[in-house]
């Protein structure tokens, strides 16, 4: 099992590479990450007007 420090260091590195990453699980094989689907952030705003577009 990874130590708390190892988990935190791995998470920091993964977050630097992919800001939306989450820890999915921790086990004897290490830390497992869950990565956001491509375009998820853009989908949140799909079809919604931005302040510059609103009339």
C-alpha cells in the first residue's frame, strides 16, 4: 500500500498533467486515477449563452 505522502505526490503530478484528474482508488498496486472525458468542460456550457452573446 502506498503511504499518504506517496499518494499526495502522485496526485500532484497527475493533476499538473491533467487538471481534472481524480483519485479513483488506492490499493496494493498503487493509486488509480480517473481522468475526465475529453470535452466534458466544454459540454457544461454547450447551448448556453455567454455574457457577450446574451442580448
